[in-house]
């Protein structure tokens, strides 16, 4: 079966000194219904991050959420963390699933600076459509003193491609076979001319 996959590993450009929380990749094309794939919730240009919390809304018409795992960012330096998700449901409302997830470092330690992955979410595609929004909401970032860290968010989007039907695949296979036969005949004819010259 022929499948196409397009991964666009980019996210919207933000000011270099501004903290951003974003879906990565920003745009993802799923090759077919029934595919399993993962997306990251990442952070860029943060200073002294000790804890974070967020909600991600996703289209339940095309995706089922399966798992969420902690990213390595807050574990920097071998510090222990507490990672939890109060909610992960495909049926938040008629059109959306929702993931509510949070994480904090533990103990009397400093926060983390820089860029990295906060969480990785795995989905299964159930229908074809798109592009559909992956929307970040209610994001909270704080330092060890529970002081809020300012930031911007960048949403993502996902498109699920339809399966190639047999009516499309069969003509394509016939065309490929005919092309291969024609090329083979040309090569045989060329070799015959070469040997008789």
C-alpha cells in the first residue's frame, strides 16, 4: 500500500528572548487512518522554570489520545519531579478531547533554563480530515518561589490523509508496470544496436 507522510519540524518564530510554549511539530500530516504518532509540548527561552501546567485541546473527530509521558526538561541535573495528568479524555465535549497535565521539580532546588521538551503525547488517527487545531490553553509557568513566568503559546495542527482506495492503486500499478516494460524494451533494443555496430 502506498502511504505519504509529511513532517514539518518547525514552529512559529518568536522573539529570541521571549519564552514560548509550543506544539512540535507545529504542523503534522498523518499518513493514514489507524496510524499512531507522537507530538511534543516544548518550551523555548525559559529562565528558572520550576513547575508548569497546561491543557491541550485536540479534535476527537480524527484523533484518540493514548498516552502522555514526561519530557526530560524539568529532570535536568538529575532532580526528581512529580508528573501528573488530572484529565485525559477524548470526550471533553462534542468536538474536542482534552489533556490536562502538570509537572513540578521537587525539593529545595533551582529551576531550569533554556529549551526542551515538557511532555510527549501519543495519538491514534481514527478518521481523515484537516488541518485541525491542537490548541494550548490555561498554560502556567512558575519559578521556585511560585512567581509566574511570562510566555507566549504557539498552537499546532494535524491533518489525517485518507487511505488510497483500490480504484486508485490499481491504475497506478498498471502505469508503473507498463513504464517498466517500455524501459526494458528500450534497453534491450539499445544493447542490440550496440552489439551489432
